[in-house]
């Protein structure tokens, strides 16, 4: 931006319009400046101003660029900017082109302000020990590495150094990005604001960064108070949200007086009404209700019922207890969980539980309270329509529009991570069944009671899900191989995995990224040895893990298929392949039929109780059908029926492929 110093006639004109400066020599304007567009402006220190002959949008109106009723100190103001009605001062900012700043109490920055970068949050454990530093390029994975990997002191120290180096390298703060709009706000201090951000009605923002981009502008709205924060692209924070020491990820929605401190929220989280303290909210963590507290826990793909609560304070050594709710968990209304706790993936918690629950190897379970006792039905959610609906909705509800989607997310409900846990859970349930006397009604497991008769039933559910997954993956890979060559031996020999993982059965969930623990261990070693010597190189390593997911998954399937069925897929016969598709069809049909029946319960007699008030049975039925539809017309049920038919179709197609003139 080219600017020139003012001449005496120009200074005289500005002075006549109420403008002042202690030293006009420090003030420079673009030659394209319309001097009539400066009124009642006090310039302090060095100030340069770009062209201003255009108009900019402020809400629904087009208003002239220029500076009106403001004190501007030590600023660079870009082309076509409108600044008006500033309560005290705008100081020490670089303001890029086409920005609107209007009716703002103050907008001030200190030299070298960190703007939230490097602030350390006490996540997961309110008592500390899992300090996680927030930076502009934080991802759910790099936050997880900071918070969770505390078993490796050398890694923690080296990775913390990379975080600090990355934070220090970003010196382009104290900046208002192009096309940003800041209107009707209170005090804004030491806040970097990205391009196209829209900030309106915020009460106070201090020591933070508002990332934003053309593809997905970030919005901060009425009544928001935020201190020591970073808010990522596409987030929308409004309606009196109270934030203190937080990171808000891409496409997060938050408001309606929701409060959070020492917490991180990653892609597509939603927080309304309730409260979060020391929360590590992985992607798709959702809490919508009043009186809901999420505290001292690791969550992802989670849904909190109204009144959900956890205890992390035993009134002994302080609030030092923490909980892990693996991906896909839900808690019912007014559920209570005593921490410490570790709940397996895709489980539902109903009621109040005063024991320490520890069931990582029993995913898809139903945990409930009965006469004060905490009980579990293992594997029950495998045939819940809610689980199916969740698995389908998450990818569709990915609201991120930014070019760089920071959080690496594997959406699969059934994956090596969950299937291997089911294999372990199945074996543990069968072992308990064999060792439990028949006269014993319940067994204790992980702080919960299991009905003895449910041990084998739960193991059966897991076995069905395992069979469906492994045979599905194996048959799909065989069909793909046969599409490339009609020779059976050549086709199946190509099934040998390209990877050489030594422990393909051990997987973990790095807050959305499913990967073998072996690969995570490799990342640890590289950071400790300085092979990964920058934060960007760690991101690249994580990206590589993400890109390798399908390849790693296949090695898991290949190795586990051999363990389950004593069949080497690289030598599988046509007869064995036909048996495999038969096993898949049997398991898939059974589970899908149970899911379909579960969905139809929503149209049973109990569901119609609140319909057709004071009407006949026929009118009640019509009222219900008008409002809710029927099992025959409901889109979810119809989709399940179609998928059930598709199972048979796919079974027949694979059988035809095997029998179609392939040479063995």
C-alpha cells in the first residue's frame, strides 16, 4: 500500500473537520484518499491509511469508507476500510482491506501480543498434569498427543518444545483480516481477527485469536465473553457464551449461555445451555441442555442427555479424577457417572452410577441402573437403530468448509478399533460364563453387574458383529481382485497385505484418527529422536497415518481372519470364500433384522399414547400417522428394509462372481 505524507492544505482541511495529531509528519495517506471521509479523528503515533473512495457493507447497508469519530494510534489501515464511532481507541493493529469496525468500545493490542497462542489448559484432569497448549494450528490429534501421552516424559518434553517453537514462529498477529466486520462490540484487547470474520455484539474479547477464511467465515455474536482463547474457521459462538481458556475447533456451534473453562472442542462440536470444565471434547461432542455438566473427561462422537453429570472430586486429594468415554457414547437424562471411569465405544449410560465403571472391552453396551445397582447388557447397541443412525449422520453433518480441515477423522463405526475390542470382550464374557456357577444370578465386571444368562448372549452378539465385519471386508476384497483377473490363484494371492505391521491387532483412537498403536509408537520415537523436528512434520506424520488407514485396516482383517477361521486369505479356496459370504449374509441379516425390529418399536402402541386426544382409535391412528408417519413410510425404516434386501442381492452377486468361470 503506497502512502504519502500530508501537505499543509491537507492538514488544514483535516483539522477543519475535527481531526488532530501531535505530529502530522507521522501520518500518511494513500493518494486515493478522499479527505472528506475523515471526521473527528485523533491520530496518535505513526498511522498510515489506504484508499477510501469506495463503500463497504455494514449489515444490510452500504456505507462510505473512511474514519469517523475515532482515536487511531500506531495503526496501518488498508484500502477501503470503514471505522466509525469508537468509544476509546484503536491501537497497534494492522487493518487489512475492506474491513468494517463500527460502534466498538475499544480495539487495542500490545506489542508482540500472543493472542491466545501458548496458553496452557488443564484438560481431562481438573487437578492438572495434562497441560495442553493451544496454538492456531492445533488439531484434535496434536491436542491428544499433549494431553494423553504423559507416560513418555521424553516425548512430552520434545513435543512441547515443538509446540512452543511453532507458537513463537507466528509473528503476524495484531491483525484484522480482510473483509472482517466488527460492529456493536465492547472491549477487544490483544485479539487477532481473521479474514471475513463477523463479530457483532460481543461484550468482551481478550487474549485470543479468531481464525476465519473466505470459504467459512467465523461468527462471534451477542453477549459473548471470551478470554485466552482460539476460535477456528467456521465456528459460531453467540447468545452469551462464557469462555475462559478454551480452544474452539472448526464448525463448532456454541451459545445460549453455555460456559466453558480449561476445555477444548474440536470439529463439529455443539455446546448450548450447559457447562464444561476441563473437558476434552473430540469431534462431534454435543451437549444441548441446561443443568448438564461435562467435567474432567475425554469424549468424542458423544451426545449428552439433559442433566448429565460426572463427579471428579472425592473430597480427599482434590478434583483429580478423570473419565474416558470412548467414541460414540451417549448419556441419558440426569445420568450420573462417578469418576474414575472408562466406558467402551458406542455405549449408552442410563441412570446414576456410584461405582467406578471400567469396561473398555465391552463396546456397544447398555449400562443402566436397577434398584440402585449398576448393570450392563453387553453388545445391546449393536442392534439399536440409534447406532446405525449415528454412524450415517456424522459424515453428512461435517460442517467444515475451510480448505484445510485440521482434525483427521475416520468415521467408521465398525473398524479394527471396535472389532478388536469386541473380540476381547467376547472372549472375556465366554471365560466368565465358563467359570461362573449356575446358581449365581449375576457376576461383577468392571464395576457393573452382568446377568449370568447374558454372558453368552453378549458374546453371541459380538461374534455376529465380528463375523459380519471380517467376512464383509474379505469378500469385498476378493471380488475386487477377481475384477482384475479371472484367475483364482492370482486373484487371492494378491490379497497379501502390503504393510508389515508387527501388531496389526492393537489399535487406538487418537481423537478421531483410528490407527495401529504401532504407528503411534513410531511417531513417539521420531519426536524423541528429533527425526520429526517441527510441528509441521508431526502433522505430516499424522496425515500419513490417516492416509494409511485402509491399508492398515486390510492387514488387520487379513491377520484376524486367519485367527478367527484358521484360513489364510492368500490361499483361500472358492468353497471357503462361498462359506465366508454365507457367514456374512447370515450375520448381516440377523443383525439388520434386529435393527429393523428395533426401529419399528417407534410405531408401536405406546408411541401413540399422546395422539388423538379424546378421539376414537381410528382417529388416533390417523393423527399419529399424519404427524409421525408409519413404519411403511418412515425414511429410516424404508432404508433399513432396502438394505436388508440388498444383503441378499449382494450375497447372490458375490456367489455369481465366484462361480463365474474362474480357474482355480
